[in-house]
């Protein structure tokens, strides 16, 4: 091979290495830029998706909490209406029972007065304090039989008149008849007065006792109704509180779940964005590393090409070519130490200077 051919091959290898290195660097830069942009796009997308998902969780939780609150309020209103209705019915029942209760209380008060129970401070149109326990006496007989004296006088006079016409008004027979009449009249009047007294006392007691019993029954009914209505009202009121409590708890749980899910979505988006950014950075680093490696391989290939070309020329045994390449020698020196040495001139190894290298044509 001639030295000229070796030089041309060397220039081509150098140019090819330089172009390959430049292409590798450019490609690596483009890939790195694309990797960075892709990482940024993916990071932004992950962040936006996480924000949208978090917003959706928050909105869903808000709506669910509102649903719990509204449902609880409606349920509580229903229970409250039930409690109000029960209260109204109770008030009606109590109002209906009150006259009987009051009458019974008044009747019992009069009974206590007439029977002599408790305080004597009071009054009754049926008699004095303890009058229902007063025994029947002769004075009571006179009170109960106001016509007794008149009947006794008239009857006795009739007996005397009858005996006077026959035996005389002061005869023994007349006296016996008068005594017999008086005793019979007294017995009859006493029995009649006693029966009237008993009837009157019983009537007073029974009337007042009946009214008092009605009042007692009314009070019992009111108490029973109060207990029943009280239980129903209490249950309804308790249900109101329970419904409101459940609504509050449900709303709190929904809000907490929405907050947790939103935080998880945001955290996941942050992690994904970081992963995407890291992947972009890693891709950029790999691309740049691959470009650097490609540049090095291209330059290495160029050096190998130059070395191979010149080695071919030297092996051909052309001293003039070798001397031209080395640029002569100096005393005490060797090949390649001269000022015109191609090996010592960096321009020989650049694509731009490859065409201007002063070469000595040597033929085989």
C-alpha cells in the first residue's frame, strides 16, 4: 500500500469517527431530552390524575355526608312528630279525666269530714264533722219525725174521746188504751225515724263514695295513660336522638373516608409523579451515557483505522514514506521527532485538516 493511500484511509477513518461521535452525541442528547420531557409529562399527568381523584373522593364524601345528615333529620322529624302526637293525645286524655279527678277529690274531702277523718276544718251540706258516725238517739228521732208530737197528741185525744162516751175519760180502761196507743205510736215512729236516718246516712255516703271512686278511677286511668304515653314519648324522643346521632356518625365516617381516600390518592399521585420524574432522569442519564459510549467507540474506531492504515504503509518497507510521516530525525532522536512530523501534528488527525496534510507520494 502506498503512503498516500494510507493517508487517505486515515483521513476517512478520522472523518468517520468524528461524524460517528457527533451523531452519537446528538442522538444521545435528543433521547435524553425526550426522556426528560416524557418524565415531566408523566409526572404532570400523575399529579393531575391524583388531584382529580382526590377531588372526586372529597365531593363524594361531601354528598354522602349530606345524605346522612338529611336522612337523619327526616327520620328525627318523623319521630318528633310521633312524640308530639303522643303528647297531644296524653293532654287530651288528661283533660278529659280532670273533671272526674277534681270531683272525686272534693267528694273524698267531704267524706273525710263527715266521717270525722283528718282535720275538722271544712264543711259539708250533708252534715257536720263526723256526722256519718253519729249514733241514732231520741233527739235524732225527733229531728227525723217532726210530726210525731202532733200525731201522738191527736191520736191520744181520739182514744180518750172514744172511751169517754163509753166509760169516762179518766177510767182505767181509757188510761190503758192511751198508754197502749202512745207506746205503739212511739215504737212505730222510732222505727220509721231510724230507717229514715239509716237511709239518709247511706245515701250521703254512697253518693260521695261513688263520686270519689270515679275520681280514683279517673286518676288511675290518668296514671296508666301517663305511663303508657310517657313510654311512647320517651321512645320517640330517644329515637330522635339516635337518628340524629347516627346521621352525625355516618356523616363523620363519610367525611373521614373521603379525606383518607383523598390523601391516599394524593400520596399515590405524588409517588407516581416522583417515579415518572425519576424514570425520566434515569432515561436521560442512560441516553447520555450511551451517547458518551458511542462517541468513545467512534473515536476508538477512528484511531484504530488510522493506526491500521499507517501500519500498512510502514509494513510495505517504504522508507521515504516512513521518513515523510516521521518528519525526519535529529541526532540522538528517532522517527517522528522532527518539526514536520505528521505524528506530532494534531491537524493530521482532524477531518478538517485531513485533506491538507502534506503527504509524499510513494509507490510500491
